[in-house]
C-alpha cells in the first residue's frame, strides 16, 4: 500500500515538473547561480563574429598585410643587390630609398663589412644568366644607328608593359606615386640591381619572396625583356644629376659625414673570411634582423611556420599569385586602395567582370586603375564563378526593373535629374564628358546591376564607407528614374559596337 502511494506521489511530481519547467525557461527563472560572461569574451565575439549579411567562404582568406615577416628572405640577397649598394643601404636606409621601412642600425664600416660577408655566405643558388642581344649591353652613345633603332623598339615595348602594369600605383619614383604604399621607391633602382636579377624576379616573384605583396604578372619573354630594358635605361630610374645655375649662390650647409663604401674589389678579397662571417652573424643576431627577415642559420631564434601553397587552385591561387588583397578588401581582410569586393557578386555583372579581368579598362581616371595581369580566360572564369557564388550579401536588394528595361520616359527623367543634382561634376557619362573624380559612367549599365545601383544611391556611405558621394535624399520615384538612366548606359547604346 505504501509502495503504491510512493509511486503515485512520484507521478504527481513528474507532472508538476513538466508543467513548471517550460514556464521557468520562458520567464528566464534560474534555479541556481546566474552564469555571467566575462566582458572580454563578449568584446572578442563582437570583433570576430562574421556579420550576418556576409556569406561563409570556402577557404580562409590570406591577408597580405598580416604576414609574419615584412622583409624579404636574405638567402640570395647578394644576387639581387650589388655590394656597394648594400653597403650604402645598411649605413643609412632612408638616404638610399626615401620610403624605406628599415631602421638605421648605427653600424660602423667594419661592422657593415662583416654583415655583408655574412649575407653573401647565405647564397643558396647562382643567379640565372640570361642571353641578351649584344647591343642591349652597350651604352647608348656606343650604339650604331641600326642598333639604336633595335634597342628603342625593345625599350618602347617595355614602356608599354610598364604602363599597362600600373607599376607606379605601388611604387613611387623619386617620391611621386605609390598610392597603395607597399612598394619601395624605384627612383634609383638601377644603382642596386642588374638586368639578370630583374628578369628573373619579374618572371617569378614568388620564387624569390613567397610572401611578397607584388603580383605575379605572367609576363612573356618579350614583355620581360622589354620592361627590363625600359627600367635599366630610362632616366627616371637613375639618380638625378644636380646642376648648379650660373651665378647661383647656394646657402651654406653643414658638411655631411663621409660614408665609407665597400667596393666590389675589396669584397672579393674578404668574402670567404670565416672570422668575418661569424662576426657578421653575431651582429645580425644582436640587431634582431630576423624579426623582419627570414635568415638562414638563425631562424631558430624566431621560427616561422611556412605556408603550404603548392595545392592552391582556382580563385584561391589567383588571389595569392596576383595579390588581389594588396589593393582590394574582402570581409575585412586586405587593402583599402581599390573597391571592396565583399559583395562584388551582388554588385557586378559577371559578363563585364570577365572581360575586365582579362583586359582592364580605365574606370577611375585619377586613381585606382587596375593593372593588366595577363590573366587567361580560364583564370577569369574561375574568378567570376567564385565571386558570383560567394561574394554577395544576404540582404535582399530590389531591382526596380525586374520585369524589363527602363522606359524612354524613365531614362529621360533620370538624365534630367543627373544634371540637376550636378552628378556630372564628378562623373563623366557617355559622349558628354564630365568630371574625373568619380568613376566613368559611360557603360555603367554593363558593369553594375540595377539593384546595386539603387542600393548605392540610397546611401553611398553604407554601400561603400570610403565613398565621397553625397546622400541626396532622393524620393523613390527619383531613385527609380536615376537608376533607369544609369542602367541604360551600356556599350551598344554608347556606339561601341
């Protein structure tokens, strides 16, 4: 009897728990001590949580701005730079390259000699010797007329390659250019390198410096020979000769200390000195050069886990080889010089993007011009397939012309609004010209999807935090007409076909 009562009591308690538990959960009642989350973890979660509008990417993006060591490996530095240049560089980096990031170590000449001898001992391979036409190795005043004409043809081809590669976006020359801020000043590069190293470097940058921020341009042999000739001969790459005008009275300046330079002749007589090699190694260790450079023999002081990139394929391989994220940004990784690509699949027509990747056109006249990387059709196809599938926003964007093209009346109303609001002050459109601060809108209908144009016009800074375009506070009808006008700007309409 007592057993039956106990069983009945258990059943009653069971049903009471079933009834009360959902109520307790719903009303957030705690039967024990309340669990508090440390604010530090909340801050970390806020910082690193993926925003809800982003898509999950199939691989982790490599941010070139967060590489472990910013300086190049020093294993074969003696192949790259001549001894006299290295001597001047170590003595005072910023005097040799104005935008140098390396500090002045304050070494005396004997210490500099030891460091150079040590660096030369690290050489792992000989520099490939390229076969050059004999006339290309002559100075200009030594060339015959026929040889000069041949040299000039190679030079001019290289000048064109240089221009299409947009080298001055990353590299300043005597202080001018280099807006991305990642390349050294090339104003006196000819005092540092030789043409064989330059050919080898431009042919495969990653084999010299796997973490370099410079793109692999995929130049062919003709282009390589041309750009080498252009760099080795053009006056912008050699030191300026300071000319004094007749009668000019120069203000007296304190004499600069004379910097002693290690010559090739002296170096050849000491390069195998074991004592100097050990002394140089000790100086390099004490100067902590390994913080920025990978240095054979002392890497154990600051080991670096090498990235395995042999298996890269598709868009991941393109991102690494071309270093797209040196300029562009995807999901808070990369640079800020060029447009953010996080939602490029929502923004751009993929047919246009494919052609642009293979042969970039000038969209922004004053800056942000994309280099020609010589991508193949397969490369471009891999890129747009990835962009279309992965780089888009989860937010639903509305296309005001989902059912078809905008009417002539809508386009006309949009054109009127475009000029009333002064959009042509910054943007050129069609054959009528306009400003050059903003992107050229001549074929913007081929480039941008109508839904994105509407999203951008509603709030330019929300679409692109770097945008300088004002928010005009347009009505829905005005927005629709302006989108229609811009979407109507396609290649065929502009007389390109």
